């Protein structure tokens, strides 16, 4: 069994006892110093593994306490190496033995810089989880200072320092994305998260290549770096998918938001499954489930909004109920994590409930609105029938008090069936439209009603542009400017015509039809 294999079998207490014995020696010949250095390396590896476990369980103070011990061990090793070097130089020995001592000293000094950077990185993660993005950025800047110092040095871990520094810069992009997300600038957040994803992916490949070229002296540091990159990359993908969903929600594109939300759910579910499969602690699993429940709530709410757009009132209420269930679950997990002191997060259950109530009120309003439209349509069909019989051998026209209708077949008015001011002529009649002051006033009133209905349903920039054209046509009608009315209604187009027909606005419908040539 080699020295390394033997050391791997020892527990923490025995490793610590042996290291302390070596440190108490007044002099260590090079062979004995190498045994001390290998024992110290085995001890610090055990401490770093335990520190990583505590960090994953959100015990940041416990993690940093162990990392401080690693710094102390390496500082003591570097001091002993310097002492032995001075003794060799005093004896005039500058050969292989001195090179061995310098190598161990440089390894210790490089690891000290790495661990100091890791301590500030852990503090950055801790502040991020508490919602202190600014504090997280400040701590990360301190971490970058140590990593950049190592990257500019001639120490053996120079490549590790360079990659760690790049990871810190990518993490800073991630924090910028979270800051924009908090400010509801989802487009900007998506941009930052996309940049950090690309950086993480490239860094992971670079770390694997450098690990393959490493002589083994920095194996533990490369393994930890690759693990950190993989975890952070997966989480960045999850947050970006959530931002993509919220971006579509913000512009009212609920159909696309549902599609993005379903993808986001799949990514967050994979994080939960990975936490369970890797036997992570209950606290890690609880955090991942909290995030999953929160995203599920947003998806269900988006589905509720989309159901209103599709006039599926029953499904809207079902999805709203599901959203409340998911957000309540997330709120309970937030409370649980806060009570255990793992993370400090604000429970926004009140805000999500207000959001749900707004959606349900919109559902009730839209349902009532469409029901009233159907009732008005039915009533109008009952009170305003037009009955025409073919009689004789000539064509003719029927005219109500608002519109002219030309027929290319013989007609007979059966008395009162067209309107209260009907007039029937036998023979060839040419269609004319001449608007008087009363007609313009009536048209303006109907265009105002049409504008209000369209504004309530406008969700895209194009739809809001159509509403603006109808408003301009309404203003022109009040000025009796027939040419402007026609041009603005022509620009409003088919959506305005469909809405006017659904609302049974006769004057508005006729005016739009004339304007667009329908």
C-alpha cells in the first residue's frame, strides 16, 4: 500500500494528530517533509469535502470555518518549507531537495489564494439567497481579486486561478440577471442570463481540458471547479427558462407564456430529481421544491389568463385554483426555510393572491360582457327583422332611415318589416350615402363605444395601434370630417369591423365596410 492509499484510510482525527506531530518538529529532512506534506494534503482534502457539504446545506458559517482551517494548515506548511529552505541554503545545498521544498511551498501559497477566494464566493452565495444582490456582488468582487492575483502569478495553480476568476465573472453576469429580474426588466434579465450560460458552458469545457493536462497536483481543485460549474450552469438554465416565461407574461402573450412555462417546469423538475438522486440533504431538496412550486404557480396563472383569452371560463377558474395551491406550497417552504435559518426570503403570498383575484375578476367581467353581447344580438334579431318577398318582374331597393339596400330582384315590403321610416321603390335605384350632422353624431357615439370595447381587449402593440385609429376616426366624426373618418377606419381594418359587427353597431359597421371596401 502506498503512502497516499494508507492516508486515505485514516480518519480526520488521526490525520490531524499526525499533522500536529510533524508541525512540532524543529527540523524535517526532505523525505520526512514530503511525508508531512502528503499527510497535510490528505487532511485538507477531507476538510474541503466537508466544507462543500456544509455549503450545499446552506451552513455557510460552518463551511467558512473549515476553509479557514485549510488556510491555516497551508500557511503553516509554507512557513515550514521556508524554514527548511533557509537551512539548506545555509549549508550550500541548492539541488533537487531545495526544488522539492519550493514546489510544496508554492502549492501551499497557491491554495491559500484559492481558498480565500472561495470564502468570499460562499459569502456571495449566502447574500444572494437572502436577496441581497448588491452585497453578493461586493463579496464576489473580493473573490475575483484573489483569483486574479493567482492567475497573474507563477504558482502551480495559475490555471485554476484563471478559470476560477472567469467563473466569478460569469457568476457576476448571473447576479446582474437576477437584479434585472427583480426590477421586472425580463428582457434585460434574459440577456444577462444568456451571456452567463454561454460563459459557463465554455468554462466547463476549458476546465475539463486543463484537468486532463494537469500533472495531478491540482486534481482536487479541478474536481471542485467542475462540480461548481455543472451545478451553476444547471441553475442558470432553470432561472433563464423562468425569465422567458415571465417576459411573455409581461407583454400579455399568455399562449407563449404557457409554452415557456412548461419548459421551465421540466428544467426545475430535473433539479429536484438530481437533488434526490445525489442524496443531497433535506434542506437542498426543500429549496429546489420551493422553486419548483413557485414556477408551477406562475404556469397555472398563465394558463388561467390564456383561458380567459380563449373564453374558456371554467378552465380559467380551475387553473387559478391550481396556481393558488402551488403558491401556497411555495409559501410554506419559504416559511420552513426561514424558521431553520437556512435562507431569508420574503413570503409574497399576498401579492400572488392579488394577482389571482385580478384574473378572476377579469374572467367574470369578460364572461358577463360576452353574455350581454349575445343577449343584445338575440334581442336585436327579434325586434328588427327584414322580410322581403319576390314579386313582379323588376328589381328594386329597400331603404331604412340609415342605410340603402339595393336588390337585383323583384321585392315587396310587407309593411313595417324594414324599419319605422321605410321606403320601397320599384325600378333601378343607385346607392348613395350622404351624412348629415345627425349621422356624424350617431357614428361618433358608436365609434366611442367600439373604441372602449377594443381597448379592453387590446393586448399587443398592433391591437393598441388599431384602437388609436378608431379613436382618431371618432374625433374626425365629431368634426364632421368624412374624409379623415374614412382614412382612419381603413387603417383600423378587419379587427375593428369584426368588433363592430359583434357589438351590432350598425353605423360603425357600415362606415368601416365603406372605408375598407368590404
